[in-house]
C-alpha cells in the first residue's frame, strides 16, 4: 500500500493512493449430483476440476484539488 500527499502550495493539493494484494494457490473442485430425467429414471453426474488460481487485486486513486 502506498499513499502520496503533497500540500506545499496553497493553490493546489495532490493525493494519490495505490494498493495491491495478490495470491496464488492450487485448488480442487469436486461435485456429485444425482437426479432424475424423463427418459432415464436416475442420472448421476460427477464434476472434478483442478488447477492453480491467481487472484491479483489492484486499487488506485488520484485526487487533484484546486483552491
């Protein structure tokens, strides 16, 4: 996280903020579903997904004020 502030002049002011947060981890998703269908009396479905996930997050702002 970075915060910049300048207030040297009485006519203007500049403020800036910057924040970054990131993460990466491996994941596994496993789901089982059982239901019925019109043609088949019962149906079973299994979903299995695996991999690596990256979740970067960035937020920033810049404010210039004139007096």
